[in-house]
């Protein structure tokens, strides 16, 4: 189902931003991608920009704990996020680095790196340059980056349920994945907060299809 722009009521396409935030493995990226497809608009993954920053830091062999060095490295490269309905691509100096962004090495570095305020500002500037309409997922899109977005969602799920989902995806052990998720939740906590006006969805007992249907339904219900 692709919605026509007119079906989104009073929201003009150039103001149409749907934010979907939540902790790791809450299903936000799968949800965001499908909602974007249902609405017929691009999907933007903010995590990909943090991953790109981590990749640049790793490639240059710089200490990711040194915020000045990370920013200097980012300043030496042209990082572009190309949004799409199917999944974003990231280019560094014209090279498509997307396949290198979901490695264990990047996973390990990205979360502490994302705590640097000026790295967050660097990511946020890039996100704000993207012309709406789009669906964006992350940790703090609704609260910190796009407070003006007309549609905001925050997805939650029990750590055990999230661990089961991720372990299934990656063929790993549930208990190990759960311990890693809880540790990552703790590290990401400061930046993972629902916007006060976000629709909060506990997805622990919902399938992906049900979550997508609820998000699309909530958008439809809130049309003028
Ligand atoms: O969504 P993801 O797993 O690709 O995100 C990768 C990391 O980036 C995650 O550990 C936390 C960080 N992140 C963030 O701090 N703020 C965002 N808006 C998105 C991601």
C-alpha cells in the first residue's frame, strides 16, 4: 500500500517527518523501513552516520576516545548519507562503505563514540540537511533532532525478547546477546529518551507486521 501525499491530511510533504526511536534491537529500523515503504517516502537511518564516524576513526587508526581527533578525522573526509526506502547507503569520499558498517569492530566502537557531544552535533547537522519527507530512526530523533516532527514513536521491548530476536537474526546465543544488549542499553541510556509527545509502543508481544500496522494506523488517526 502506498499512500498518496493527500492522504496525510494537513501535513505538507516538506514538513512530513516520522521519527522512530528506541533501544538496540527494538525493531525500529525494520519498522522504520516498512513504514517508509507504506508511506512511499525515504527511510533515513541515523545510526548509519554514527557507524560511518566509527568506521572513519577505525580506518585512520585514531583513538575514538579523543573527541578532537575524531572530529579532525571527520573534517578530512566527505561523508554522505543517501537515504532510500530500501536501506540507506553511506559514501566516504565517494566510496560506498555501507557493507563495512555492521561489523563487530564498528559495533564495539560506535556506542562510546556516539557519546561525544560534538560527534552528535556533526551527525545531527547532516540529518537536518536532508529534505523531508522521510522516516528517520535512532535514539533521540524525536526529542533532540526533529522536535518539530508531526509524528513521533518510541519502540520498547523486553531485553530478553530483543535478545531472542537478534540471536535468531545472527545465529548467536541468546544469553550472550542479552548481556551485550543490556550493557549497550546502559551505555546508550543518556541519549535514548522518548520525546514527551511520542507515541510509546511496547512491542514485546507484537510481530513486526503488527508494529508497522499500529504505527501506520496512529499516523492515519492523527490526520486532521
Ligand atoms: O541503530 P544502530 O544500532 O545502527 O546505532 C548504532 C549506534 O549509534 C548505537 O550503539 C547508538 C548510536 N546511536 C545514537 O547514539 N543515536 C542515534 N540517534 C542513533 C544511533
